[in-house]
């Protein structure tokens, strides 16, 4: 079967054929489509194991605050049960529900991940098992659960039907670019606009908060705790404190709100009022279009941004036909690079020499010459940040150097234990990085946030991106919330995976033989660099050779 998936929201061209392996997806499917779970109440005379199984099935139905699931509980247990604390996601194929004595039932299953109280999705550790104990009592002659585990226990299929993953949007430290903060919310089919605005006003999730900012003034909330969508317009009423903000703050806050609400299919515009009057926002009508604020686009690149690659003729654009080398020393046949990184503004390239001991950079202008930016042992994985800074990995750890400085700055990497960083890719918004961390024979893919404290930098709070990918060769940012990953699943062949951050959603296609690098960008074709000196693109449901060369790279 061939499957074509168009990701209009994040704009990446994703490889998906021959064979396709689709992993569990949190919130998969159209946002217009709501698949309701029809829960069944307890059957008279049901035994304890049947009661627990019924409760687990009914927990996937959130109607009326999980009313049917609560029928399996005693009145006291129902009052104490808080399903919003956490959702543990298990593999339904490995479930065991077994009696443990007269009035106890034990549940166990392979654990896939968790959705915490903020809606953040966290991947479970490899081989982790979820176990819960239920205690039951006879209540008016029927077995009911008196001791229930905290939160929800849902199978992968339940989560696919019951949740959707959406982004809240916050701002980078410079207030110039939006940053997605993915959360999983119940797929109720109604009230999504209210949920999103309410959560946006509360601020970023605990994980992302140290790396981003918000233009919403502290303590501001909805004056009317509802965001109705009337004739396509989401009507937001904020408390009067918003009226004290300046124009730049209003613009940034509007961008956050509009970009967050544009994920609601029926929203075509946004109206913001405060204290009963329309909030004046520079350059905007009272109803802001869902397409407004393109300057804050987290996936923005220069118009007609093109990937580059190394070749025997120098650095060239990746095209099926012959293309002229770039300007300057980088476009000469004797250029010294063995790897390639391209600045987001497409004005500079960088990479390592063939011995991987020198980091070089050159401007793409006539007469532009290479200059040495740094030297060290075991250099790998150069990556430009949005401010033009260069990041890389060497034997001593992660290093960075600004576009103007000549001083190499060490970057602290926290929370990786005995692991060793062997690769890095900086997000185009500059707030997050994808790290490749070697642990024994495997290379694990983690997401970290970038924290700035004065002149110091640190990469912290690593989170495993996806449990299916057992070892990673290379990674690139396909969009602000999606990674392209070259790696393997178990003992399987090398594949190119596309992973949506914050959602248990993975798709893959077998990679070209001997692939060593992957390149990706918004609204662009995924590229693979092969060790035999070929650059291939995934196009028309197959890998097509574009040119003889190596190390393809998109800007950023």
C-alpha cells in the first residue's frame, strides 16, 4: 500500500513509501474528525477482572468528566480520582489483567509513554513496564473499584482516538520568532479554541519555559472563560490589564494568539477585546486574519532557499541539472571542506577540513575567503544558529562561536549522565537543539532546550524524542516541530524517519544504501547523502539521484 501524507501545517515533504512503518500517533488524523469512544457501563454480576477491564475501556471516553468510567468506582473512589494528573500510554498487545487474591486485580503492560498534567508527551524508557494494582469491594452487591491508580491508563489506540497534538506558540528571547510548544489535549470536537487560549495565557510548559518568552502580561486571563467561534471569528475577551501594554507587546501577543488558534479548522479570524473594547494592534484590523503575522513564522526561510552540497567543483546548489558553483572560495574545486553547514540567511557556509581538526567558514560573495573559526580534536556536526553563531561537537564537548567573536565558548550539557554527545542540530528558532548521545553501542536522539544566562550557555533537560529509533546516524530539522532522522529500529535496515516532536507519531521509509547524512527544511524535499558520493532526494515515492556530491545541507 502506498500512502501520501501532506503536512500543510509544518510544510515538510516527508518520505513515506516502500515499506511504510507507521508508529503510534497522538492525535493522528484530521482536526475536523472526532472519533468518539462509546463506553459501556458495568454489567450486573461482573467479576473483579471484568470490572477492571470495563473501567480501562471506559477511561477512553471523557464525556461528562468520564461519567461511564466513574460507574466502575465506588462513590468515594470517584471523588478522589483525578484523570487529568497524568495519562500513561501502554501497548495494548501486551496487556495482562489478572486476579491477585479475592479482591485485587493487577494490570501490567509495556509502557510507551506518558502525557503529563500539562499535556506534554514523554517517551518511556526502553523496556519500561507499567504496573497498577486495583482493589475492589462489594458495593450494594456489585464489585466496584475502591482503590484506583492516579490519572488515566490508555492504550495506544485509545490515545489515537481520544487526543490530538497541538502547538501553543511562544517567543524566542529576542521576541522575533514564534516557538511551538506541543501539548496533547482531549479530542472532544468542541471547545478547542477555549482550551488553547486558556493554556496559552497560562504560559509555556515547564520544560520549554526557561528557553522562551511570552508577550502575555503576567496574570492576564480570559475575562469571559470561553472563546466562541462565530462565523469563523474566534472572539477573545481579555481582562483590562492588557490595555496597558505597548504596541510591540500587543503585536507579539497577537502573533502568539493567532498562530495558536489557526490550528482550529473553523477559525478564519481572531477578535481580541479587553475591558469591553477592541484591542488596538498596529497594522491590524479589529478582526485579525488567521494568515496574519507571517514575520513571526517559526518555519520562515529566505525566499527560494535552496540546499547546497559539496562536489568536485566546489560548493554547488543541489539540482538535477548542472549548477554553477557558489561565489567565493567555497565555490572553487580546491575548497577544503569535508562537511557542510549553511547559514539561515544563506550568506555563509562552514564545515570541517578533511582531518576534522579545523572549523572553517567562508562568505558566499565574490572574493570571499575561508577563515579558521576553531581548532580541536574529533570535530563533528557543525550547525548554524539563527543569529549566525556556529555550534559543533568535539572530543571535549559542545562548543559555539558567535558570528563576530573569535572566542570559542564551551557549552555545558546537563542531564545526560555518562552519555557522550556526538552530534548536534540547532533549531531554526534558536531555543532548542537535537542532540545525538552515544550510550554504549547505540546513539540516542534527544531534544534539549538552550538556556542563556548572561554570557553563559547550557543545553539542559534532555528528552528522548522517540523510542522506536534505537540508534541514530544523523538528524535535521524538517520544520519547527518535526525532525528528519537517519537511523535504525532494532536490527532493521537504515531508514529515514520523520518524527513530530511532542507526539507519538513516526513514519519512515528505507534509506538509500550507505546513507550517512540527511538534510531537511520546511516545504522542502528530504535529501540523503550517500558515502559513494551521491546526493538523493525523496521524490515521486522513490529516492532519485540528483547529483554527484556529498553532505547536502539546507540553510539553518
